[in-house]
C-alpha cells in the first residue's frame, strides 16, 4: 500500500519544520499541511507560513465544531490540524507530510495507522537550547518548560519508524530525504 501520510515530530528547535518545508518545496508529490496555532507570529513568519495564526477564542470555537483531527496545548499555546487540509492534499493525490507535536502523533497514528513517522533528535539538550535562543533572537520566557518537555519527548523517539539526529543540517536532511523518497516511490 502506498504511503499517504508522513508525520515528523521533534522537540521545539530540533529542525522538524525546516526539514518538512525544504522537502515539500523540493518534491511536488508532497503536501506540507499547515496547522493552526494561537501562538504569536515570529518576525520571519506570515499568515499561512508556517501556521494559520488565530485567536484563542477562534481556536476554541473550531474545537467545538469538530474542525480538528487533533489539537494540543503545547508550551501554553494551542495547535491543531484540520481535516480539511488532509482532504485537500489527498484530493490532489499528494502525500501528506507534516510536523506536529509528539502529543498529536499518537492521535494521528490511532486514526491513520498506516502513517509513517520520523523523529528528529537534536545532538544534545545544550545544542537544542542554543538553537531555540538563536531562532527566537533571545531566550523565550518558556525556555525551561521547552527543555523539560524536550527531554520527555526524546524518550519517545524509539516509538517512531525512524529516528534522525540533526547534528549537521545538510547531512541529516539528505538522510531524511532519502527515507521519505523510499516511502513514496
């Protein structure tokens, strides 16, 4: 059976979004699903890239309307994936690829048991901390919460089909790309 969904998870700052965005841009067979969030937009982001940014009230309304396949509270913000995004991709005969929080992976695997899963690991917690600070421009207020969550999340890596350590972006990305290409060939 052809792979129809690839789920990528990692601690915040490990590189999951960069991997998924780069590969989806390079391979037209893939559709990078845009998820919804209540978090504040960062300086390099815009509506729909990499998220649909909505208010907490709007998000909660969508929960009541059963709009999301899954949603989670991550680092004090809400994140959710809509059914609509998955169906739009499949209607175009695309393979869905998405980066989601580890909480969401379990929900997706229960609803789509044939989904392939990849876990991106940082080389170390210290390097992860450095990347998050660099990406955000300064230490985010929830940095320690993120680091504690990262340690817990990394303990679940062995539950994924594949684990990749992102110690060198180009090499790690090449490994990721080869794995995905084999799945969707």
